[in-house]
C-alpha cells in the first residue's frame, strides 16, 4: 500500500511539474507578440516590443504555459552559431515559425535543424486579413502560399495555419490551438487546454474535461492531507487546496467579477458560488458547510490506520464535490460568454 501511494504521489508530482514551453521565431514585424496575446486571450505582452532589434528573448508566463519569443535569427546581430549558443533553442519541445510575408531562408534553415532533431514545428502565416491578390479568392491565395512554402521546404503536408491576430476580429486561433494540442503529450495537452482561451464550443468542452481532471488531482492531495496527523496543519492545508483550486478554475475559464455580474442566464446559485470562491471568507463558508464531515475527519485521524484511511476518503470527497460544482458554475458563465461572442461574429 505504501509503495502504491508513493507511485501515485510521484505521478502527480510529474504532472504538476510538466512544463509547457512554446518557442516563437520568425521575421521582424510578423506579429509574434500579438499572436501570444491572441492565444492567451489577454494582453500578456506588449505588442510594441521588437525582439528582433534586441539581444534578448521575451519570456511570457501564462499559467502553466511559457512562451519564448526569440529575437531575429540569421542576422548580422545574431549569426547562426551565436544565436544557437546564447538561446539553446533545441532544449524546448514545440516551435511556431511566425511569418507575414515570404518565408525567410533563415527560417527554413532553422526548420531543417528542428526536423533533424524531430522537434515539432508549426508554421503560422499571420495577418491573413491583409492577404489580397486581384482576381483570386482568399482560399486560392492561401493555397498558393502553402504550395510556395512546401516547395521551399521540399516537403508536403506541413503544419501550416493561417491566422489574423487583429483584436477586433481574430481568425484561425481556434485552428492553431487544435494543431498545437495535437503535438503535445497528455500532461502538456491538459495544461495547454487549461491555459489557452477557448474559442469554440469543442475547445470549451475540452477545457471543462481538463478542469475536472485537475479537480481529481486536487482531491487526491486532500486525501493525502487526510493522513496528516497534525490537526492544525490539516485545516490550513484544506483551505489552501480549495483556494488554489478555485483560483485556477476561474483563470481556466477566464471568469472575472465583471463577467459574473454581467451574466443574465446563469443561475443566482452558481454566480454566488463562484463569487464565494473569490474570498477567504467565502471559502471558509464552503468549508463550514461541510463541517460535520471535517469534524469527523479530524477525530478519525487520532484513530488507527482504518480511521485515517476513512479521513482521507472524506477529504477526497469534499474537495471533489466542491471542485466539480465550481467547474460547472464557471463553465456555465464561460459558455454564456462564448455563445454571445460567436453570435456576434456571425452577425
């Protein structure tokens, strides 16, 4: 039993430490910063920063996802060897080659190195709202761009996504999210889903499923807390587990107090629950509502192993139930908002 617990603990630790790091490289002015903001669904980085005129990468933390925006590659300021030595790009696992005009020869060279090391690279043609060629439809122009890039790279069926990162009318970000997720292992995929803004109903459903998995992990931590013989520490850890859980769930769905107040369709009960999870007092109320179980768990801890096992199960159930309720309430708020945005986009 002890070895099984240690195995589970180690697996949970590995999942929590699984880092999602996405590298962006490409030509100056291609809109890498605006692409990061579009994926995050917020102004995570200033679009005025020109990494191609600096000698440093821009690191953008967004939840459990880190974006590394690299400066210009293959330039007078950064010849190939100097670039590779300073930034060590091959330590990362996923790359986005962002361009808004012709693909540069330097980008092609870096792609070939990534390909040789079996590192996934997605080509992102930004600013598709500016693509125009007289006598051709947008679809025909995009097909021509794809053929040109495939010829330059010498291979077919490359991962190429067309996007526009205009704040007033972004396009293609939902497709890009799906392609990015297809390149990740299960743990990284879950974290990316939790972090990236859901732009389709399918992505919102995937976000809900990932959030429920996150609740299960938090409940498992609560179960281990149920085996903690120090009662005072037990109560503090219970609070922190719920506090972190609720905070991360709200961030996952992008829920703010303004969104809650603006909702017209979500029940008053769900809105009250989400608001309650925003404060220490509200979380304490949630804990007090489960007071009988918490008291039972406290007394069970002073009993032999059977009592501690029961205490662990109670802790698991409390966090699992309150966590699932919180996910459902936040999901309903996010769903209402997404449907309104999709309706506005169609009109």
